[in-house]
C-alpha cells in the first residue's frame, strides 16, 4: 500500500461511504462513436473464446495439456486495441486505421485457426455438417447453415432463406446442441421445407407468439403477447422507430453527447421499399429499406420466429452523415423503477426515472449485450451484438445505433455498417434463463465444421445436493463436473 493510503487510513474517522455506480457525467458519446471499432471488439472477444475452446477440445482429444501459446499474441493485440482512446473511438485517423487493420486481422487469424482445429477433429465425410456449441448451456435457437441445395435429415423444422448480404442459408429449428458439445446434421437432397407457421393479412401478422400490426412505415404499431395477452407497446413511438437528431456537443465532439439532443430526436425516415423475403416453418422475414437523410439509407430484416420469442432486427446502415445521432426506439408498456443492464462482470440496476439531478444526468448509459425492464411476472429486454449506448426513460429504451462525430477523426464514421439487435418479451422477471442466455445466443453463434465431429459435453453443471440440475428449485449448491464424470 502506498504511503498516502496508509496515512489516509490512519487519520480518517468514519469516512463517507458511497454505494452504487460512480457515473461519469461526461463523455457519453464514447459508447457509440466509431461503430466498426466497437463491433470488431465484441466479435474479437468471442472469436478468441471460440479459439480457446477449440484448442482445449483438440488437446483433450490428443490426451495432452492445452497450450495457449498461439492464442496469447492475439489476446495481447486485442488488449492493446482496447486501450484509451482506441475503443472509445476518440483517436486521430491514423490510430483508427491501425485499430481496424489490427482487429480485422485478428478476426481472420482466429477464424482460420479455429477452422483448422475443426478440420483436424472432423472426419470430413462430405455429407455432414457439425454445429459446435461453445456456450456453457444447451442451445436451442435457430441454426443457420450454408445452403448448397441440401436439407438435413431429422424432424427439424427447416427453411431456405437469403440474408441481407445475399447469402443463401438453411435455417434449422428444433435442434438442441449440448453445452460445450456438438450436433451433426447429415445433409440430404430431399426437399423437406414445412408449411408456414405464420398468417399475414394486410398490415397484420399472427405468429405463434404475437399478434402484430404494422404502421405505414413498417414499424410495430401494436404488439400483443399471445402467451398472456400482454400489450407490449406503450405510449410514445411505435416499436423500432428510427430517430435521428443533430448532434453538435458543446465540446469534445467525438467524446460527448449533450442533454439537449433529446429534444431534437425525430422520426425522419422515409420507407423506400418493404417486402416479405421469407415465410416458412422457421421464420417470417420482412426486408425494409429506409432513407434516413438525403445521403444515408438503412436496410433491415425484421425476423419473427416460430419457436422463439425474440424479434430480431438484422441491420445494414449506409451512413454518410456528420454530426448526426441515430437511435432505435422501443417505448414499452412495462412499469418498473429500474433497468438491469449488462456491464463487464455481470449487470447493474439503474433507475429509469428522472426525479433527481443524478438520475437526470443518466440520459445516456452503457450496456453490453442487454438492457432489461422487468416487473414481477413480465419483462422486455433489448439485446444487441455490438452496441454499447442506450437511453432510458420510464418504459422507453432507445438503443444508440450510430454517431457521426468529426473530431479528432475528421472523416466521421461514414461507410457501410452492420449490427443486429432484438426485442425480447419474456414471461417472468429478469434472470439468466429469460435474458442472459438469449443475449449470449445472439452474440455467440455455433462453430460450423464440415463433416462429422461428435463432441460430448466437455463440462456440465448440476446440483451437488440432489443432482437435479435445478439449483434454484431445490436450494442446493452448484458443482462443476467434467462431462465424462457426470
């Protein structure tokens, strides 16, 4: 301990103690500025996690200790590019260019090494595809495989789709991949696409989960949860309304967002085109293109699923703006005093009201993979795969999508940018099952390997008291076990 701290400890008597978030009332723009740097950071974190997992699997198969020597340089490179001012997006142009080059290279190298390990563990039979789950829980979401004219054997719901980039995919639902394990799909030439699970009529859509009504711009004018009849949209904007505002901070252009920007947000988007591009047994996909300004456009796939409650928004922004801020508005009917928002090591509960000066200052706050508003028996979360800024006010969640600052990087943040976010209504309050797991599923996709590669669960979790697998129900304590021992 330093001399100063020792002296402080000796002379202080009953010092004031503050409990809660030490919120910096400044530099809120760093949560959103320089989209690609922040997206690369999130993707790199998961890419290195995948590489580490596959490295361990390879070591286990070869009965040797895992060695991270090839991973360490990539980890160090990521840490360097998380340093101030790189990750905040407040560097000079040359530093931003270096960061984009470094992390793009990291992603390519991590992907290459992961694929090499997968190929070494697979039999490469030419008729199978294996999906590897590197998460610590069983995944049961929709799996997307490259479509080469073949469907998979089994009783899974399947559907051909074309994504925003024009790639043809096979969407597979009903498959369950064990925690830290794999599932192999054997491909066949048979056409096995099932009937649609959706019913559309005019501006209305019925899904297995929702009654939906769209407005003239394709926003969600009304959304009702069929599981309990709960109305999801609250007062204010239709769900997923795009709001644009002029953003010229008093100082610190790329760093700041000023409070008066909230008075400037308006729905100025113009719908250019809208069409249903997928309607089947797995998903219903609507592709819409909007003109945000005279120079910028946004194309988005709104995706409803037959077997999952998430409504996913895959988004492509052609951004050519200076000093503009774009948000996606979700004004919900949830009544609560607090939001749960992911931070580095867990989540924090923040007030959503603006009663005091401290609460009013939190008009733009951080979130990682999710923000959730929950009552006792119902809640709504907004998930994302690369965004870090959001504003809250009562039942409203406005996710920050893009910011066009110009100092110190005079070029702003122009270009083609991608992001994915989701609206997740859930039964029950905020917990791991309802919110955290779906957020990880959105961010961490299965590792796809050609060929047959059977992997039993490397690890599993069960209750040490009665081995029931549900510690919350029985009150026992958890223990972590090797898959072979379970």
